[in-house]
C-alpha cells in the first residue's frame, strides 16, 4: 500500500474489496461451486431481512438484545472504571485485591453462565450479567493503566495550587488526565459487549442470539446472516456515536 | 535595594502594608531533608521579606529544587520548620509556584489553567474569570485565554504558568528554574518581563536557577548552595547581596565581577 494514498481513494478501494467479496460469493453459489446448504445467497438477504422486519421479529429481538447489551455495558463499564481507578490511586486497595483480580481475570465471561442461571434464572438479568463481565475487565485494565501512567508532575501542580483533597485531585487531575485511556477502554468494551451478547442469549434468553439459534436449527442460514449483519451494523453505529463523543471530550488533545 | 524604590512607585494604600518592618513572609529555620538515608540538605536558614527576590544557585544536583519543595511543604523536611504566614486577604494563597516545565493541564483552556489556584477559595465563576484575566493581561496573553495550551509556544506556555502563579496573589512566589528549558532569545525576553513584573506584584520571590548570570541579573540576594564533596548534604555556603539597579543591570561595571565571584564560590564547593 503506498503511503501517499488519499483517504477517499483508500475508502473507494475498501468498498471495491467488499463488493468483490460479495460478488464472488454470489457467483460461487450460482455456478454450483458452493452448495446452497452451506451459505445463503447474498442477493436473498435483503428480502429475508424485510420479512423479519414486517413480522416484527427483528425489532423485538433487537430491542431485547439492546436491553441486555446496554445494562451489561453500563454495569461492566462503571464498575470496571471505578475499581480500576481506585486500584491505581489507593495502594492498599490495590494490594488487597491484586491476587483476586489475577485469579478471576482469565475466566472467560461464558464460564459464568452456570452461576448466572443459578443466581438470576433464565432471564435478561443473567444475560446482562454475563455481558458485564467481559466489559468489566477491559475497562478495569484500561482505567488502571491510564491512571497509573499520569505524569506525577500534574499532581504536584494540583498540590501547589491548593487542590490537596482526594476528591479535588480526582476530578481536577486524575480523571481528566486519564480520560484518553479510560475512553479507549470504554470503546473496546463497546465491541466486547456485542461479542458476548449472542453467546449470553444462547441458553434461551430472548434476543438476537436466541433467534439465530432457532434459525440455525432450521438450517435457515439466510436468517442467521441477517442477524450477523444486524450485529455488525449496530456495532458500527454505536462505535461511530461513541467516537464522535470521544472526539468532543478529547478535543484538547493535539 | 530596589525594594524601597518600588514601594515608592506603588499607590499609598498598598505601600503602607509593604514596609519591610512587617517581618518576614517566609521564615525557614534549620531545614534538613534526605531521601532513603541520604541527607540532601542540612541546616538551611532563610528569612524572606516582602517583595524581596532571592535566587538560589548551586551546581546541578546539589539539591536546589529539593530546597524549594521543602520550603513549600511539598516535601516534608526532616528537621526544622518553615513559616509562611497565611494571607489575611480572602481569595489569595500564601504561596504559589512556577515549574521548570510549564505543566499546564492540557485538558483545560489557558484561562481555566490560570484559574486552578483560585478554585476552592470561595470565589464566584465571574470573579475567578476576572482574577485569571488580570495576570494573563500582565504576561500579554489575554488574547489567548480561550486557547488550548498545546497551541501555544514553549515561552507562551511558561508565561501562562507565571500567570497561574500570580493569579492567587501569593505572598511568596517560588520559581523552579522557570526559564531553563527555553531557547536563549525567549529566556532573555522572559527575564526582562520578570524584572518588569516585579514592579507590579507584591510577592517575594525564591528563584532557583543553575544560571549564575541569571541569578545575579534578577535577584536582590544570591544564596549559594554547595557541599564539601559529593554525597555530603548541601548547605548554604554564602549569601551575597546584589546592590545594583535593576535597570540595564547586565551593563553595569559591577555586574560581571559579581557573576565571577559567585562562580568562584560555587567552584570551591
């Protein structure tokens, strides 16, 4: 790739690559190179999507998945940031929980499904709980390292100018200085959340994941693809909105 | 000394409070400090009077910045005590500081950076704004008030740092090699600005520098820190008065000999 490629030219090529991929896929099926039982025909997807939409199914499952997603995201992000920032600022708390965090960190969110069901039953809270776990760790580590790497000079400035209380330093130095890292963690969590949404719904909680399981048991691969694209689209939308907010919050950056 | 002259230049209402009989604005006695069993400073005394300018010089690494932080309480001294009588006036702080790097908060605009020390003093938002604009005007950057710090040059950022320190109307202004990281031309200009600024602020100044010429150029007194050999804690080796007019001081016949004398003392310690 030449470094002098302009942005619009780059976008154009990316679009061409995507179109070529879909076209090859379509041709492979039509020419019989690929069996129709393996993957659906791309050109059939818009119509399948339309049927899902007018049946009201699409809106229903998307709405309930969005519910799990946003509750899990909110919970995981706020707890992750709180614990991460606290750990970076309070050495005693850091020491106290360090081994516990190391122990729990490698456990994948989906391994919590049994407990989620025992604790919450098969209901939206269970799905939100599972989603929140992955989101928690991403935000925890991002916030922790963001606060840890703040230039100690800023803290000295705050002290020299009478901002000595913990809360003043937190709001005037630590949080704004760590904001780029914390927002980066939030954005990564936004993607991580979608990855666990589908899995968290596989055991019977209504949502996109459950609809995909239903469809796949009927070998309706076209419906599965509709919801794959739905997730991609929702992620792109959320990521875009977040990026706009991030850019506004960090407009002080060079 | 210049103090009496500048007193004469200021309005009488302020001048009456500024006569040197008022007693020191900073009084440090027998300050000692160290890190991890290594003594850095031993037995430093300093009495600073209103509007006085004391430069602290010494070889690099001798403990000048440490002394400054011990005087402010940013570092706790092991022995001795520092007394900076708190200001009587509301909306002021006893001391403030200009750092070697400007250390502006990049997430705040120039004006709100200057407002930092005014927060928590019970001032309204409007009052804070006005109090920030005054020193910004003084350093010639009021037009840049709503800019982000990174859009300013190094010299401009350091001026904002000075405005931030002046905004709290300190009794004592600590300056930690404030011009050391600037280019020669900017440094000269800011030195001249600081000389002019002294006429317009009541603060006494403690100015740390490794630049002997700068110390003699700006100060009323030059305090020389040194140690017998490396590893030994630093002491005040000598304090010299600079009885030269601040106008074109560099061109006075007594300037160069004084610089050489300070250099000689530092060389011997």
